[in-house]
C-alpha cells in the first residue's frame, strides 16, 4: 500500500541520519519516562524531569545509534544471509 504518491528522494546517508535522529528521540523519550516513573513515580514535576532527561539522553543515544547501527548491520550481514519472504 502506497501512502504517498510522490515520495521525497534522499540519499542513503540522509536516510541513515533521519533514522538515527527519530529512533534516538523515541528511545530516549520512552526510556526516560519509564525510568523517571519507576524512580520518582507520577510526581507533580514529572514532565520537567522527563524533559530534562530527554535533553541529556537524546544526543548520547543519537551518537551511539550513528556509530553502532552500521557495525551491527555489517555483523549481521557477515553472519546471516537475507531470505526473501
């Protein structure tokens, strides 16, 4: 199913960065919310703690994804052969 008729064309490098950018935001947001909820509970200033936590974690997670996703992909390609579904 095609959702967009005219997709925006981007380079593989841009696609890799956008993936890392979005994945790092989602990951750091969800993990931060869960950890804060588990340690502090649903306190009045939960959102403030959460936002500060995201701002600290997001750049770290972004850099780690940019570094490790290519390494992990290469390792998987070395070990496994892709099978057509």
